C-alpha cells in the first residue's frame, strides 16, 4: 500500500499534469463549484479522472482526506484504461 506522500505525489490527471497534492491545494483555495474548479486542475473538459477529482473536491470541502480511497479511485481508473487498451490491441 502506498504511503500518504506517494499518493500526494501521484498524477491525478494526465491532461493537466497535476498531482493529488496540487488538486487538494487548488480545491482548498477556490470557492468555485466543482465543474469550474476541476478545469483549474485538469485544464480540460474530459471526464477521465472525474471520480477521483469529485471525491477529492468533496474531501477538501469537508476538510478530511481519505488517501486510501483516493489511491483506490486512481487505480480503478488506470485499470479501466489498461483494459480498454488491451481490448483495442487484441481487436475484441
């Protein structure tokens, strides 16, 4: 299981090249609604990292962070992307 520091250093979205720590800081420093605050992190309109970012946004609002859950959501996204790529390669 990754440490808190490793999770904070993990890239939250490839689009914006920001870490989990960057996302937390941005969400804590803004009063914007999620959709607009998300663009500050991702710099795009894609939904590839929606689950993890939405949960971090909620955690920032509540002031309590569950790093294991953040890591799990990022891993789920990565697993799904890997599965999709494998299907494309095998022609299924």
